[in-house]
């Protein structure tokens, strides 16, 4: 238990509860037996006193002798006392000179025809149940009869019961101690395994997994830790892939810029047309590099929550048509059919025009990049309370098991094909964040070999409402 602090705490809590239950139960049983023995002894003493009173009431001359004999047989002491305190009859082991149990108030009650009961302890420490009843002669109370019954036998019985309770309590405590140790080990072992697993995960051993098949909270916690390890492993892999890809994407334009700028600087061209061709390449690669840097900058700002939106009333139809015209040349170069359709009455939406164009262009360029035949269709659906933008292609599609992750930063579907088609894995992450920042929702569906469909929905606001000022 040295390194098992949670087990020690659980054990202490459980054993404390056991001790409280055992002590309370032992105390209750002791009180129950004590009350039972006291009540029984008191009843027996009262019954004996009644028998002695009947004997004393008898006019038989031998009644005194009979009472003495019965007192010795019953192991009790009797005192027959007149009203003035004179002892008429005494029998038993109790010292006749000890009369401190006879109290004036009790004696008055007895001579008024009532019974008294009391618990008395003599100077030597012996305890007695004392019962007092009146003795009648000629219809009046002639004397008071006291019967003293020792509690020694009762106390011996109670002592035996208490010893048995103590032994039982010790046995129960030892049993509880063993059970507590087993329970503490059983409950704490999974937690210790989880602790070791999380330390390994924190140290970078992301392949670590917990194997718990229970359906309780422990199993749910183990499953959550496993999911965390899977997510971290995927994040690490995609981040490493991202850095490899971004290095490649940066190296390519930089190489072109360096090579062709050197050619132009050193005039290693033959004609002006060749020079202009090299300058065009330099320009295209600088634009490509600028686009990549812009993506990285946008993602960094969005991750930090520092991106600023310039909200205005924009015509999404006009913006989408403009974006489609920008990518028409790329589509024609791949012999792809690019069409746009609209239904419903055009309504202005409250959004950032530049960012909305960035969203549409990103999705269109993605569709063209991963489509080799067929085409791309753009739909705008205006309804009473919302407008929906749909971009659908007939490209290579996205595997079903990768769909949940395509909006994650650094994530690229099928890394091998990403090399073939290009891209950095930033575009869709930026698109999703921009859509959500403008209070929109984006969904994607895809089938391998058939194509991909992106659906973006924005809620329409009144141009004269709250958002128009």
C-alpha cells in the first residue's frame, strides 16, 4: 500500500465506516440485553414480593417461618417493618443493620397502600433490586414488606454477553479489515493503471492503451483515456505530416524563385519571350507562396481568436458568381464543367465579404483539385429564413472513416494522394472556422469514386433589424 495512496484512503474510509457500524451495533445490543435483564429481574422481584405479602397476610402462625424458608430458597432478603421503623422480620444474607434503602417517602407510599421499586447499592458495593409492598391486617396496612434481590447473577450474565460482543466485534473488525483491503485493492488498481497510462501518454508513448471492459464509470474513464490517446496520436501524426508538407510546399516555390531569378539576373535567356516566361513563373510562384503564408497567418489568428470580421450586407449570389468566374480557367484546363444554379428570391446576408469569398474559393479550388472528370456544380437555395450554399463535385471522394477529421487543422486525406494533388491541409480548417465565426453551419457528405458535397447554411437577418446598424 506504500505507493497506493488512493487504496489507503479508500481503506481508511471503509474501515472507519465498519468501526462506526460495529460500535453502534455493539452498543445497541448491550443496551437491549441490559434493559431485558433489568426488566426481567425487576418483574421477578415484584412477583416474589407479592408472594411474600400474601404469606404475611395469612393468619397462619407458621407464616413467618414459611417466609424465612422461602426467602432462603429464593436467595433473597426480606424485611418486614412497622411504621415506626421497627423490624418485625428479617431473613437473608443482607446485613439487618443496613437500612439505608428504607426511605421515609417510600415508606409513606407503602403505608398509603402503594408499591415501590428501586435499585440499591449497599456500602460493600453489592447491588440489589428492592421491591416494597404493604401487608394488610384487618383491612388496614399493618407493616411494609421489603424484598431485596441481588443483581449479581444478572450482572454475570451481562458480563458474559459483553465479552461475547467484544470477541464478536474484534472478529468482525479483523474480517472487515481483510475485506477492506481486498475492496481497496480492487477499486484502486484500475485507477493506478490509469495513472501509469496517462503518465506514459504524457511522456509521448501515445500507443499506450487501457484494457477495461467494465461498463461502469471506471470503464467509461478508461475509454475516455484511450480516445484521448488516439486523438493525440492522430494530432501528432497529422502535425508531423503537416510540417513535412509545409516544408515541401515552401521549398518548391522558393526553389523556383531562386532558380529563375538567377537566370534572369545573369541573363541566361536567349529571347525576350523566354525572359517573360521566366518572369511569369517567378510571379506565379510568389503568388503561391503568398497564398500559403496567408493561410498560415489566418489559421494562427483564428486559433488565437484574434481575427476581425468586417460585417456588411452582401449579395451572396453576386459573390459566388465572381468566385466561380475566378476559377473557370482552372476548371477548363482540366476539361471540367463548372455550373451555377440558384432558386428562391435573393436576400442580402450580414457577413464579411472578403472572408465569404475566401470560403467559396477554397471549396471551389478543392473541388477542382480532386476532380479529374465530370464537373463541379454550385447551388444557391434561398428560403424564408436561411440561405444554403452547396458545392458538389464528381471527384475521387473522401473515405467514410476520414470524414470526421477533414476539418481538423493539419489534417490531410490520404497523405499519399495529397502529394499528387497538392494542398497543405489548412484550407478546410480555415473554411470551417470562418463559417462558424459568421454563425453558419457546414456539413459534408462523400462517396469514394463518386464525389463530395459541401453544404453551408446561414440564417437570414432582417436588413432593418438588430444586425443592420
